[in-house]
């Protein structure tokens, strides 16, 4: 388990700028996860949901949806950054998202992150830009690289 960073104050957030975090413990992306994501999003493209047909594809198996991979960011981020009980984070948006490599079924993913920028606001909040890299151990290219923007509120 990686060392966790605690953010309770603006000073702690600022001090963390540029600090590499992670990687997290790996998470296995299963066919059940892929199928459930397909059901929720109504994206039943065969490369995700038909193991027999996907076995004959260049990938050799089904692959996770890119957005499924991206949707794992909050779970991984919670393993890296602990918010004090009085602090909340709200999705503000994404500056960029790329999916350089597919995620075959039953692949382990882990995430590393870096708080790139902390922008204080006039109240008790700050906007944090965090670069997140989801990787498959042993693979050269990451599965997803995203710069997410979170609004942290309740910072003292």
C-alpha cells in the first residue's frame, strides 16, 4: 500500500505540489466489471462484451471501456489522498484525457498521481489539478493519462 497524503489545509495542499504519489495497489479489471459498465452506459460494443468474438480480435480478448478505466480514478485517488473529515472534493472537470494502451480483461491496473497545481480561491477552497497515470504492471505504455481538476472545500 502506498503512503497516503493527508489534506486538511491549504498549506498541506500547496506543500504537496509536485510530489509523486503511488503507485496504488493493483486492481484487476474483470469481465463482470466490464459487463456492468456496459449495462450502465448502454455501450455493449462487442470488443467489450463478447469474449468469443473478441478472442479473434487483435487484442485477443475483451478490453475495458476507456471510460471504465477513467472511472477508476476516484477509487485510486482515495488510496493516495486522504481528505480530513471537514474537507470535501468535488469534480470540477478534466483538462486532458488519453488512453494510450488498451486494458485487456483480467489485467491489473495501478495508479500514480502528482498534484500539479493548487489554485486557492477566495474562500476556504482550492482548485487542484492532479495528473493521474493508470498503468498495467510490466507494460511500457500507460492505459490512461488524465489531468483531473478537483475543487477541495473546507480547507483551513
